[in-house]
């Protein structure tokens, strides 16, 4: 209970700052999908699995995470989001590393012109910009709970201007009555001053409580459900979730379909996301899709080895 209280206090005491994103935070990359599978499920990670991209959602998953993954998401021809991650055992726990990279352009040389939400990444501007997050996490089992922490270095570039900061994620995972629950606090750290701001723009910190089922047989299919509710630093509550249905005509060959739903209070993104996947033995290829108001959509492709 003390650990839960620390997470809630951290998320509610981060100071407010100048507006750069729709909820007064930056950089945008920390609010974008970090997993192709999660994108298809409303950007909610399946806590009952342990792939390396779980590092970006709850470091409590790192204890059991194994393998390597790489993902690329394109916002028409205007912007590109790339993610790589890897995880392995380390002593009595596990360690994971990951990098997220966003390349886009803005209509002006300061942070006032950076995208307000993900839909703005579909548009091109005259000033090159980029955001990068490098993360290292460690997790282990303590008193039956899977706990973990991750440190991250965050960089934002707008034209010739650059700023960097550091942040921490903390998480805890535990299985009860066949359901895997997770609580995580993310992006706890000082903000950025890129683009001439004298006061730092706060990171998009928040707390997320999630729950996921294991894969359960329903006739010839396997069904997995996942859901989460997040509290942003501005007090906004964001529920989301999704269902994954898999079919394996032969052992070792699995086809998967996904649909997700999420609340998008101040974003042009569609509340519905979809995804597909195919697993052959230890290799997986995935696809995720999210639409936006007006023309254009984002397509994400991922590969994974375990």
C-alpha cells in the first residue's frame, strides 16, 4: 500500500507549466504508442505476457521479459515513430533496454509550434524536429510482487535548439484470481525548455492501473482481454481497453485479430484502434492502425523474437 501511495502522490504533485501539448506537457513521443500489439488494443499493454516492449508500459514486467522487438509507425509521409527494445535475465531478475525515436517537422522554430496531438503528425512543416527517449529498466520478484523501475533520458530538438532531461518510471505487477493487475507511475521528472521557454514544460506524467486476462479458449479460438485507466497530470481520467482473438490451425502457427477502444478527450485520434498479428514459433509480425479526424491515418508494423 505504501508503494501505491507513492505513485499517486508523485503523479499529483508534479507542478504545472507553460502549454506546449494539449494537456500542458511535452514531449509528444511519451504519449504515443510504444507497442504495435498495444496499439491494436487501445494502446493498452497485455500484462499477462512478458515481451520486451512491456518496458515502456510497466517496468514491473521486466522481471520476466525476454526477446527483441522493433516497430515503425508512419503518419502518412510526414512523420515517423520507431521503437526498438530488448530484454533478458540478469541475476535473480531481468533487465530491458529500449529506444523510442520520433522524426517530424513543425511550422515554426520554437516549442509553440510543436504538435498539439498525434493527429498533427500527419502534417508537414518547414522546421525539422525530433524527439528521442532511451530507457533502461530492471525488475525482480519481491514478496510475491513483480516490481521494477526504469530510468530514461529524454531529448527534444526543434530546428537548432535542443534540450534534454531525465525521468523515472516505477511499476508493480501481481496476479490475483486468474487476472494480472499492474500499477505504474510514468515520466516522473523535470520538464523541458526547448524552443526558448524560460519555464520548463512538464513531462506527461501520470498513473495507470491495468488488468489483463490470460489467453482463454472459446471454442476453436483463444481470447485475451485487457483494460486500463490512467490519470494524467492535469487530472484527466483516460479509460481504454481491447480484446484479442487468436486462431491456430496448426501448432506453432497463430493468426490474431485485435480491436481496442479508448477515450480521447483532447486528441483528434479515433477512439477505435485495430490490429493483426501472426506468430510462427518464436517469431511474430504485427500490424496496428489508428485513424484521425479528417484525411490520413497512422500505420504501424512490428517484428518480435522471443
